[in-house]
C-alpha cells in the first residue's frame, strides 16, 4: 500500500551553497541547514520560482482528517468482521493508511416502509418507529463500522453525529427525502420531537455503547431546494428561521439530559456563501447554542469571510464535507489532482480546523479512495487514497498551519515543533515546475528534506531526499503531481 514504487531522484534536485557549519552568508548551522546566526538572503535558482515559508505567521491549529460514514459504512458494514476491520485499518492507520481521526455518524431518519426509491446503501435506518417505540438493533452495518473505528482507531478520535432528515413520520410529506416542493419538511409541531429523537440517540450511544459524540449536527445542506419527496437519499430543507429553531431545541435537550460532552454544530450548507450569509444572520441565542461552524466546500467562494465569522464568534470551523460535485473528471488521477487543489484551498483560505471527506468508497470512482469488491469483501487503493495520504500522514492532529506564499501549497509545523510538512500540488499535467524554497524564517532546519510523490505513474513513492543548504532547497516537481516534503527542525 502507500509508499511503494520506484525510488530515485526522479525530478527532485537540491542546490544552494556550502554545506556544514559556517556555510554561505555566515550561517551557523549543521548538516547544511542551520540553527541560528545571520540568515542569508535566498534568491531563486535559475528557472525556478522563489517560495518563502514563514513559521512565525501561524494560522489554524489542526484537529485532523476525516470522513462521513454514510453511505460507505452502511455498505462495508455488511461484510465479514475481518473484511470490515481490514478497511477500517486502512482508514485509521497513520503509518500505512490514511490516519483519519474524525468520523461523522449519520443518525438515520428512516424512510416510510411503503416507499422504495432511495439509492443502494443510501436508505439509512432510523431508531424510532411512528408509534414511539425504539429499536436499538437498527442500523447494524454503520454502527458496526463505527464500533470498529472506536476499537481500532486509538486515542484522539473525534466523533460527530449528524442528521440528513427527521424520521419520515415527523415530515410533512411522509417521506425522508424531502417535501413535495423542496420547502421545509419538518412538521411545524415536531421541532421538539425531532430534537428529542436526535438527543436520545446520542444518549443511548453514550450510556449503552460507550460512544460519545463531541458534536451533534441536526442539519445537512438545509438551504438547498433539491430535497424533494421520492428522491434518492435523505434530505430536508430548513429555512434560516427554522434552522435556528432546531439548533436551539437540540441544545436545550442536550443540556436537559446532562449530555454536557456533546455540543451543537451547524449548518453544513452545500455552499460556502450560503453558510456565511445565513449563519451571520443567526440571533444571539442560536449562536450561543452552537460551538462549531460546519461548512461544505462543494460550491461558493467566501472562504475568508467564513473564517472571519468563525473567529469573530469564537467557533471552531470545519470543512465537514466535500467531493467533486458537478465536476467532470476523466479518471482517478484527475480526481486526485482536483481534490488536492480543493484541500489546499480550504486549508489556506478557509483555514479549516478539520478537513472531512464525504465518501471513501462510492459507486463513482471520482469520489472514492477505495474500490470495494463485495464478492470477495476486499478493497483496492485508488489514486485518491495516495493523494490524501500525502496530506494526512504528514500533517497530523495538533499541527499548526503556517504561511507559504504560493496558492498551490500548504505548510504545517508538527505538534511537537520538530518537523514541517510542505505539500506541493502541480496541476499542470504537461510541464514541470521548479521552486527555490526559502527557509530563513524557520527557527532551525536539518540537512535534508524527505520527499514523497503521487502522480499518474507513482503512488506516494519515496524519492531522493533533498539537500538543504544555506537555509534553502531547490526542487523540481513533475507534471500532474502532489509532492510532500518533510523538513526537520532539530
């Protein structure tokens, strides 16, 4: 799995002056890097672009990487325990897998048993029937995957519960995929009942299964008007006023049940612009009732404004769902390059404190990191897996993003301050790009930077370490590639 492939220089080169203590510019350092003294003025080597990394300009501290569980967990949860656990290991293992630590569990509304119109694996079972009785054996597949994650994921897991729709019997249309015309579908007298349902599920998970959700999100793309009856998946429109009503109702129920470890997140709009415009209109009580802003990055451009809003309101900010929606991509490699660009933009401009994928396994390969084989109950690694691992194995929870003055790059200092991970995307599939990286703003640097690359022909291969000399290094990144450099800061 990730990390296999050819090894060699393969388009990465290093230059930049004398190695060792007392190198160019009077630098005092070891191994060609440096730990103090006068820093040189770094200029771009011929044919390269100068890029400056500045660890003194600190951005968001990162909580981690993750995924929603629906619908792939409803799918894989039907496999044998061995097959299910093998995939879970590939998701949570930080060395050989993706190292994800954030998981969003879907509290299903449960569809009208008289209906048969949702996509395969997309119809999620609810826990409460229309007569008020509870069935805690429901949703066994998704719950099985969640329990495997909790068992195998180790410390540092962050769990969120979210809802796509109220139970069908609380809806105006009697259908969990939406109303007849795309308008509000929760019955006007059922807001308290819906909040009771969601929080009772959260309470049962805590009390009976030892699983605590840090946040509970009662909404999913609520401003969208495409949630209509007889659709292919659960969904429910909530206008801005109704969003605030359910947020406050859920917060109150959490408090009344003593669920103090769980707080409300909102509002998971499809559009960044919708999220910004609607959440900033929330009243004081609604904002007080929520601890975290969740935003999907499928559409919209107001990333910096959402960040400013979250900072001003003292809320965490997650990019809680994304994927190549309405984007035509020819193959796995194009999908990987596209999503690498999305990740970088979200982390740079939105300064998201978590980045959460929608699907890990999906009938559409462009959305997936794994190909799922039901007959054998096995999986294969797709190009998106290697692309994502180039970020998630090296930018770990607790890292702090720092300034790098190129829009196709992100840089983050590890929680212990000993390494800096730099991810570089070259979206040009025809031409290489050369860079001179100025490290003079780092507190210290080691002698070499490790490098790994994913491209059309490579899957997170380890390439030759790059010499760091006189507080800089030079690298040529190949066409259509994602390259991760790990720079020691001893």
